[in-house]
C-alpha cells in the first residue's frame, strides 16, 4: 500500500472524500464568474447543460429502482404522479414511501 | 431611468432573507431527506454535517451517499469527486449569469457569495436583478439564510433517520430515488427536452449491467448531455 492508500483507508478517508467533493463543487460555483470573459457558452453547450439535471437524475435512479424490485417500480411512478397533480414535494415523498411500506408489508 | 450602481447594503441583506422564505419548504424537505438517508447509510453526524456545510449541494450530496464507503480507496475517492463534479457542473451556468453583476465587487465577498450559491438563491437574485435591482446584499441575504436552514434541517433529518427502528419497513432506504424522481416533475418542459433523459437512463442501465461500481451515473449523465447538444 502506498502512503496515500493507507491514509484514505484509515479514519481520514471520509474527510478526504468530503474535502474533495467540497473543492470540486466550489470550483464549479466560481468557474462561471472566473472564465465568463474567456469562454463563450454557445447555444449547443447551453442545450447540453440544460439536459444535465434530468439526465443525472435518470442515470442515478433507473438502475437503483430496477435493483430494488417491484415495490420501487410501483411506488416511484406513483410518487411522480402525485407530484404532477399536487406539485407538493412533501405529499409526493409521503405517497412514494407509503406505497413502498404498504407493498413490503404485503410481502411484495 | 438608468439602473442603480451595484452596491451592498444591510437592508438588502434583510430583504434578501425575506425573499428566500418561499424556498424554505423545498430546502427543508431536501435536507431532511438527506440527513435521514445519511443516518440510514451509517454516516457519522460529523460526516453528514460536513457534507452539508462544505459541499452544500443537495443533489451531489444525495448521489454521494449512493457511492459512500466505509473504507475508502484512492479510486473510490476519485469516483466520488468525479461524480460530484459532474452533478455540479451546471453551477457554472449560474455563476456565468451573475458575472456582470459581480464585476466590480470585492473578490473576497464574491468568493463568499459564490460559496453560498444555490439554484434557489440564484433564482431569487436573478429575478431581483432583472427587475433593475443591483444590491448584492440581496444575493448574500437570500443565500445566507438558506444555508442556515439547510444545516438545521440536515441535523433534524439525521436524528429522525437514526431513530427510526426499521428504516426499510418505511421505505426510507429508498428516500433518495423517490425524492430524485419527484424532482423530475418541475424539470419537465415537455417530451422533446426530456429526450436526453431517456438516453441517459438507457445508457446508465447498460453501463450498470456491464461495469462494476458507479460508473453508470457519470456515463448516463454524460450521454444525456451529448444527446442534449445534438438534439436541436
């Protein structure tokens, strides 16, 4: 093991992870202001960036939903439906979690 | 009438804090969900608050939890940093739009304001700016109060999550995917702009089936961006 490997494997690993996450996030926060005068955000780049939030969500949740099985596959569309109708994130989260607990209680 | 010159006032800070109130419920919900999911995942209170205080970017914190490790290696550290960067790269756009307003601001103050930058604070401040306002206190006031709300709700969520006896029974192990899918609804602007999401989802499923680890998140998100750039 290299010194860095043993360092991150020890109690400081989580701190290194948080520090790294904090650093790249801060770079993202200041980058727009810093490089604005140098780089032009073309319409094409802007379209790509606009597709990013939804793409991240889909890429993150789809495999997780499929791995979690039927309760997730039923409850998550239900939560999305409640959100589309009520536009209340609290109610939708409750509907989703409620559906999961119900399905699990019945052994699905 | 010409726009007022950029300035920074205490009244602006107070006014900004009041403008941020409508964003409280969303912040509280997300931070409660994050705190509970972190407790559920076995993070310490310090790690949970550390993520909320220093990363302070909900989506990347949630995705980070999915990749969180009990024992870290250089490659898992690199993975979580890369995924965080991919999730947060959208902030570059937010900053870019603020640049004209902050051009003559003292650098340390802008450094702080940008550390506190969130989508909600950005929406509040850009609306104010587009109505002709130039008081940077609005930007700081709205951002600072949201930061405090975020930390408080993270703390509350952590204890709520830790004290639920059997989190699986209440579906709390799936808080993250449920919350993320709900967040798709306000992002929905019709079928066509959502086409890249479909590409992202399909690519992530394929990569998930073929490659170990969490490469599927980055691969899917990148595929979505490329699809977005190609679709007119």
